């Protein structure tokens, strides 16, 4: 491995390689290397102090270098590597270390680099490394994948971050390359884990109650607000890992050939669930690339439809363009359509192939990719969306927008003339078991949400313009009381500005963050050192009751998720875990317990504001009960500190605007507890 020889990184090194001479990321460790490192005179202040600082690792990999070697010979691949190395070195910030990691990847280790700066750097490296490379008389356009990961503060070993960054880079490549990915813990799966997971998936598929399950997300007609179809999305309730999303096991299923039985199961289960609804409309099922190779596909589908007494037009299949466009797919698509099953093109706009191959666009509908919907405020993206919608209109193909998360996005989707939509703004995917209830309720929900809230409509922001609304309007948008919102503003959880008259105004962007139903990042609450018996006893005896009372207090008329039956089990599990943690003074599982509760709330479409408020009310209620229980002062203090930390967890969104005012911790706590009493006092 070559580690920037000129700066003397190499001596005393740390790298080891396998038999083929491939350096393993795990064995690369920074401390030895940087231990012998002395910074160039010019930049003494940049000297990394490793002991306390966090460390960012970036892995830049060249996509399909193998193809370059095959097509143009090994020298060409060498030249690509050398050029990329030189370009990266030219952009390498002082005080960081660059090394070739594998045959086609480079690693950059940067001590003392914060998240934002690291992501900026990743993007910058991505840009320079993606520039075309001139080789002989060829102009080669290379694509690179970048993975980014961090070592927690205090960590001085680079192995963890480097391994994570390499995993993220690998994932970037698996997702088609040409992108930057931040490490997500799941990518760190070892070969052993994936082997185990494969066995478990095999068993899950073989047994009727193996944990595979379908969630359904409604598709809403925008003119009426009526749910016209539901999309089936597969989930796996894993015995020890909990709820797994498709991205966690579908790639594995595709690699191992388990995808075919899985998809067969999905089609059958989707038909069964649809048939059991009081008013079955239509179910949309996703199919993978392999599905169309299966000669039995169409007869299987016909069989399932017959078995459940469904009409063919009650089923539609969603195919991505990479699945649909190859010539061999055409025959199967024709078969499906002549059976009467609709074929929808999924994720339109995330690639461009369909534009150039529109003669093959024999489909019954398009789904505008959530990646487009998320960026509709960007004029270029809006232009592309318009192009897609216009083309679809010419071909008389209806368009559904997917991934609509906010009222502002919905408004842009409407302005394009799109007829239906799905997304968190309406309803998150829900478990099959609650689908009927959700649909019964959803008439009102989706109709209300299909109508753009008057406040937002009145303030369509021009690009780049931040809009602010009054306290009353903001509270209405979030569905919380004005006094709660004022308190949150004082705490600095929501940023606000004052008008010259002293009135608070709230930024719409900040409010929409609070109104989201997606999962928020959790910050770990600071925890007491030992057991807190009083709190443990209180939780064990009355935890669930206190939690459900807090949940009910959140809503006026229509109870949201926390106050519904679906929340009971998750709340019980959460309070039980809490009680045990306080009893034994063992808090390591607390974060997981909280995360599980919040995941359930996310799945049940509870907004971030609801989740915040629940934790706050629950902690305040516990606090006031504890005061009455007259426990020793020290224990009270420990309990209160933990409770107030708990009530802050969901709010401590790491992405909160940096401009939010900082309030000293002590004042914040005192303020909240006082308010908490007021709010939970029986009225
Ligand atoms: P997809 O077909 O594009 O499905 C939409 C994904 O977006 C779903 O993720 C859904 O939960 C999520 N989603 C829904 N509303 C929103 C929103 O407002 N914002 C955002 N950001 N996301 C939203 P999920 O369920 O994790 O599925 C991911 C992908 O996995 C699907 O993407 C689909 O390609 C694949 N998949 C899911 N179920 C199946 C299946 O049964 N068979 C096959 N072959 N693929 C499946
Ligand atoms: Ca889909
Ligand atoms: Ca999609």
C-alpha cells in the first residue's frame, strides 16, 4: 500500500494484505501512521490531535474499472487509476491522509473533520474524480462511488470508520455507482451475517408464519381524495433483528435466487389481502428484474386471481425501467397486459432510458420517482418532471407521484397536472392487519391532506425564499397548542424570529420538518449512573397507564397513533424496558427500546411533532407522579435529569438548523418541568 510517501506516512505501518496482495481495510489503522506524522511547517495549526477528535473516512472507488481493462487493456486501467490518484491528491486537504485501498479504490482519512465538511469534501472528491479522462485518443468518462463514515469521538483507530466507509462505497456501487453514500449501519453486514440471514430467509419463505409480511401504502386520487389502490411493500419481521425493510433483504434474495419464491408469495398474499377488504380496489405489486424471465409468472398470476375471485384489472405490477426495457421483457409484458393485468413503470425520472426508448413504453401508468418529487422546487428538476408528464399525457398514460412528503410538494405535484399520489404526506405504508381500519379512516385523512392547507397555499415560497408564519398558524399546521409551540420556541427546538412588534414568526421549512412522519434521528439521552428504584417501581406498576394517559392527552377529536389500540403493545414493551433499565441501572438497551417505539410510531404515521409531544408529556407525567411519591432527593434529581433528557430525544434532531438559539441546559430543564406540570395537571 502506498501511503503518501512524501509526508512520511509509510514507516512503521500497519497494513496487512491477503494472499493476493489485497490490502484489507480492517487492518489499516491510523494511529501508527499518524503517530509518526509531522505536519509540513506551513500548516502547524492543522495538526490532528487524535485523542479527542472524531475521524472521517472517505472511500472513493472507480466504478467498472474492470470494464475499462477489458475494453482498452490493463494499461488504460492503470492510467485511470493514476489520473484519479493525482486528482484526489490535488484536492486532499492538509492534515489528511490518502491511500490506495483496493485495486480500484482510494481511502482518505481526515481527523478533525465534522460531518458537514466531510460530506462537502466527499462531494468535491466525487466531482473531480468523475471528470472525463483522456487516454490515448479516447475520452473516457468514468463514474465513481464514494462512501463516507465516521469514527465516534474519542476513537483513534481508523479501522471502524474505514471499514464502514468501504461498505458505504460498496453499497453506492451496488446501487448503480456514480454517487456518494453515507454509511448506514446495515451496510456493515459481514459475509457471515449475510449467510445466516440467507438461511433464515429460506426458512421464513418455507413456513407459513415465517415472519414475511406485507405492508400496504394507499394511492390517493388527487381530485377526490379517495384511495384508488394500495401498493404492497414486503417486510420481514425477523426474530431477533425486528422489522426489516426490503433494502435489507431483497438484494440478498436476488443474489441467492430466493427472489422468485418471495415474489410468488407476495403476489399470492397481496391478492389474499385485497380480497379480504370490504371494498377491494386494486393492489400494486413490485416485481424484480428476474420476474419477467419466469415462464410461469403469467399463469401463476392468473391462478392467484382465480383463487381469490379477483378480476385481472384489480392487480397491477410495477416494473423498473431496467426491468421493462430489455427486448426479452416485451413478450411477457404483452402477455400480462392481455390477461388484463396493468403494468406500471416504477421510479420514472431516476434514469433516462425510457425517454430514448419510448417505442417500448407499452405500459398502463407511470410512477414519478420520489427522487424527482423530493426536488421539485429545483427548476431543472421541475422541468424534467414536466417533460415526463407531458410525454405521458401524449401517450394517454396516467401518472402517479410517489414519495410526496409535504404539502408544498403536493402543491407542486398538482401544478403538474398529476392525477394521483402516494407518500408520507397522506399515509405511510401500514401493516396488512390494520389496512381495513386505515382505509375506513383514510377517506377523511387523505381528503383533508389532498387539500393544500390554506396557510401553505397562501405562502408558496419562491425558490430560495424562507417563509415564516405566525405562532397561531404554525401551531395549527402542527396540530399542537400555541402554548406548547411557544415553549418549544423558547427551548430552541423550533427556530423562530421576532417581528419588530415582538411577535414570533416560524419558518415553514422548520415546521414541515416537525410535521414529517419519517424516522427522526435519535440522540442518546444522558443517563444516571446506577439504578433509580423509585422510577422503576412507578413504571412497573403504572407505566402503561401513565403512557396511555399521556397519549390520550395529545389529541382533541380524532385520536392519532399513540392513542390507538395499535400503540398499546409497543407502549407496553417500551415501559417494561424502561422499568427494567431503571431497576437494574442498565441502560444500554434503552436506546433500542425507544427506537422501536418510534419506529412503530413512524409506521403508524405519527408525525414528528406527535412523537415529540408524547415523550414530553410522558416524561412530565412520570416526573409529577414521582414528586408525589416522596423519594430521596438524590434519586429525584437523577430521575428528573433522565426524564428531561428522554423528553428531548426526539427533538434533538441532528439536522436542526444551526441558527436555532441555544438555551443553557439548566434553564431549559427547569422551564420544561414547570410547563410540564401545568400541561398534565387534570383540567
Ligand atoms: P418503491 O417501489 O419505489 O416503493 C416506494 C418506497 O418508498 C417504499 O419503501 C415506501 O415505504 C417508501 N415511501 C413511501 N412513502 C414515502 C415518502 O413519502 N417518502 C419516502 N422517502 N419514501 C416513501 P420500501 O417499502 O422500503 O421499499 C423499497 C423498495 O423495495 C421499493 O421501492 C421496491 O422497489 C422494493 N420492494 C418493496 N416490496 C417489494 C416486493 O414485494 N417485491 C419486489 N420485487 N420489490 C419490492
Ligand atoms: Ca413501487
Ligand atoms: Ca419508487
